[in-house]
C-alpha cells in the first residue's frame, strides 16, 4: 500500500539537549540578556556575579551572588584571585547547578576579576558532573591596557585547561566592523551580539533535526577533553545568492579572520539550516568550498530544515585542533594576589613580614677589641698571641716632580721662602 503525501510528510521531532548557559560577570550578563531577549528557547540561564546591582537587573531565572560577608558587596575590585576565592567557597552550589546537564555554556569577559577568576572554577565543577563544557569568552580591547590583557591571557589558559573547548572573541578585531563614528555603546553591542550569535549557532546545531543530522555524541567526540581554543563563525544570508553570500561572510567573520586558515585545523564541524526551499545544490556548493580548504581535516556536516526560516540560510562552523593530552593549569599570577586575598578575607591573620633592615655592627674602640681578643685567646699559649703593631710616624719618600718647560724659570720667593716647593716639605711636616 502506497503512502499518501500527508503520511510521508511526518514532521521530525526536535531534539531535546539539556543545556544550561551561565553568564559570569558584567560582560557575561550582557550577552545572556541578549539571548533571553532574543527568545532562545530550550535552555536555562544562570546569572553569576559578585556585584548585587548587576544581578538585580538581569532577566535570568536563576541568580547567584558569589560574595563573602567580609567585603560587604564590594566585589572583586578587578582581582581574579578574589573571584577564584569566592567561587571556591561556593563550589558545592556551583556543582549542584550543573547536575543533570548535558552541555554547559560559560559566557564571560576576561581581564577583570569576576569572569577571569570564576569561569575556570565553574568549568571544573561542571566537568566533575559529566557535562560537556564550552566556554565563550571575550578578550579586552588594546586600549584597556597591558595589565588587563595579561590577566585575560592568563585566565584564558586556565579556562582552556578546565573546559572541553573555548571559543574566544578578540574584541580588537571588531574595529574591522566599525568606523570612527561608532559609539562605545554600539561597539560593545556588536561584540555582545557576535558572542551571542556563536551560542545560538551551537544551540541550534544541537537541537535541529533534518536529513543530515549531527548527533550530540558526534559533537562530544569532536570536543570532549580536547582542552583547546576553538575557532568559530556563524553566518546568515537570504535570497537567490544566499549560498555565495554565506560563504563570503564566513571567510570574513571576525572570529576566523586573522587566525589560522581552515586547512590548518584537525576537525571542522559545519551545520546548515534553511527553510523548506533549501536546495541540495546550495548545500553542495557550500560544502565543496569547505572540503576543498580542509582536505586533511575531519569534516562533520549536518543539514536541517526549519519552517520558520523562509528564504534564509544559516551556517554554523566550529574548527578545532586536537590536543594530545590535557594541558597543565598555568601557575597563578604570583604571591602578591594570594597575599592580597588573604589580607582582605582573613582578618584574623596577624603574621607580619620580616624586616628587611639589618642593623649595623656596633663600633668598638681599640681597647675593647684587645680585651675581646684576649678573652677569646684565653687558654692559648702566650706565643700564639699576636703582638700589636706599634704605630709610628714616618716621612714618605716623595720626589719633587720636574717643572717641565718652567724648569729654567725664576723661583717664586716670598718672605724668603720658595713657594714652588710644596708646603709640607718647606715646613717639615711628615705624612703617614
């Protein structure tokens, strides 16, 4: 019995992947706010910060203030070590928020105190619950200063050592998308939207079903325990030339441009989502270009149909290097940060640093020195005692230096004395 068109057009159910998205610090809260306002479904949001005022304005359903009563809401003060201490103190609570979750997204800006210090601790807690941990972070602009950039780079290495993969957006690359009249607010809105696009792309990749499906197990196998920094891009286009447009946007994406070419990566995952009119020729055109650039890489491709897409085509690309083994976490930024945290968090500490000033030895007269030497030499034979040298005044055998070309000139006589002869000789003064 032949099936009718209505029977063959059975709608494929949407995959349900349990995801939880954590916004950490001010930058992380701004990104998840865009995701919530944009209507990202089938994901739960958690806002984490040390600042109670920023948490109060967040639309996230769950909020957690990582703070101690000692600092009375003063936050981290830009010190990642304080953020780490706060997260360690709330480690049990952080782990409970990750229980039963398949994929954990960590969203933060690096370089400050909250995101840089909390994100690695949260990643470690999420890993212990068995979740796949993906970090989405921003690095500061160059104008924010060397110290902040150094803290961000150190925090990135710590996060890469704890998470399965980290997608990193260098804010400085956004200058290619703005002009001299773009305001500060508009610039940060662009960076927040870029990171939000990346999260939407991966979330869509994990939830969409279609003719060519990417399973969660494949995604985990690509990233789990790689502990690497991944390159990432999302592009979207509409109209009859959407396939070419989406390719052009991918290659010019700020997260890919300036980095290594696609051919240098070990694994590339690409997902295409289009409306009901998505043609096989369009999928083939996009994948032909990707496969040509990634001849030696493992390429995983997925394609899905979304009724609400209309004539739009969206492409999500994730490229990673394989890591042979888990990297060691970098050493912390020196004892000065730990000492600062101890001073601020432990008021009972009374230990003071040892003095760096060494007092001078007391001055001794010749008589006292002879007495001390006599006591030390007690019991020694008399002949072993050294005899003190007797000081006497003598005259140094100094010679008169020739006057050179003035040797034949008349001497300078004053009151019967030759002033050309040195005074100590004329007056018979002995020099020691």
